[in-house]
């Protein structure tokens, strides 16, 4: 009985093996017969998935864009402000696109242009910005349909149209940083020293100079010479006419030192009128000089001349300024006291 069961189990295993083999052949045949149909179905499913991802996974990108107001006349110039009268150079565009297309979005592809060529000198307190009317696209033509403008911030602006004014203004060189230790700026030269600017009259009339971009003198121990430094008007409505660059020479020299010399004799220059004698008080002064270190080391206190001018004085008591003649290549900083008392009295008769 046990032997029969083992034989039956072997037969059953053979039958099942044959059946499974037949099923595999039928499945292989089915796949082979419908391969291209199934591949096409797979491709259509992938395309549909990609389309859904492209059209549904959108995002909003904020893009700073230049605002241009065209007054349409050489004699007029327009400037954009916020409705609170703050200067406005850029507005923010809300651009709807896919995350992938956002990578190719550039500020230079868009600008906001308001055409006011038919408007005279005027102030428009609240002007609406409309995407379809004022946004201009200047990017690659094949990307034009990838982006949708949703809005502009601010949606309203203030526009001031003023007469245009040209004026010659001096150039002011700006420096940043400090020279090396024991050095200082001696002189700054700009070439050309003045440039012609153009802008709204109410702005240009208030300007006193046109600054340059900063010139870095940090740690300098010799002159800083730059041939092309950009001019940067403080107001975006002002432009420099035909001269965007200047040359700047920043002189950097050894910083002079100061030294005090006390006990310098106070002399009388000239004499009072006839029959008079003079006395000075105090008899000495303290003089502070400034010079480079090498010059200062050679100064002899006896070469410092301090005096009071007595010429044409009549009898009496006078409070006169003390004058100092410093040695060559040095400068007078201070003299103490700054005045002296002169007493002029007649000669005693014999």
C-alpha cells in the first residue's frame, strides 16, 4: 500500500510538470503576438503621465523687471514711483510655469513699458499696470509659450513727467577702506573733473556732484591709479551723457607727524613810532609743527621764528597775534599762547 502511494505521487508530479510547461508556451505566444501593441500602450501611458506632470505641477516665480516710462519727447522725462512717492526702478512679475521651465527664466527677457507719448508735463498719481498691456517679452522665441504672467507688484504706480534738463556737474570720487598704518590720502584727482548729466529738472537742479563707484584703498601704501571707474548717479532717473567712465588717482603718502617745541623766543618785528620803547609778555611761546618723520628729525628749534609785529604802534598796551615762520617743508599746527601783550611807552627824557 505504501509502495502504490509513492508511485502515484511520482505520476502526479510528471503530469503537473507537463501542464506548467504548456502554460508557459501559451503565455510566451500571447506576448509575442501582441508585443508591438503592448509597447505602444506603454508609450502612450508614459506620454499621458508626462503631460499630466507638466500641466499640473506648476509654480509661481517672482521676477524683478525694469520699469520703463516713455514720455515720447527729448524735452520731457518720466519717472516711476510707488503710490507712496518712493522711487521705483523694478516691479515684480508673478510668472506661472513648470519647475523645469523656471530654470530658463531670465530678468532680461521681460520689461514693463508704459507708453505716455501723448502726455504733456504732468503727474499721474495712480496708474494701473496691466500684464497684457505693459509687459513686453524679449527672450528666445521658442520659450514664449512656456510662461504665463499672473500679476504685477505693484499693480499701480505714480508717474511724474517733468521737463528734461542737462547740466555740467563735478565728479566726486568715493573711496572705501583706509590706507596702511602711518599712511594717509594726500590728494584725489579725477579726469575729467566734470561731466554732463541729463534728467528730470526737479532732480538735476538739486544735485551738487556725480559720485563714482567706490575705489578701494584698504591697506594702500602708494598711490591708487584706476583708468576706468564707473559713474553712479544717486538717482536712477539721471544719466551721464557720453561719459560713463572716468580716471581716478588717489594719492597715498606717508602720514606726517606732529611735534611740540617749547621755549621758542618771542621776537619783536619792527619798531614803534619814534620816541617809544616796547616790551613783550610772555617772552617765549610753544610751537607745534607738522612734517614727515625724516624732515622732523632734522628740525633745530633755533630755526623756528616766532614774532609780533610792532610796526606803527603808538604808546599804550596792545594784545597782538603771535606769528610763526616754520622751517622749510614743515607746517605750523598751533602756537601757544596765540597772542602776546605788547606795552609801548615813550623813552624817558634825560
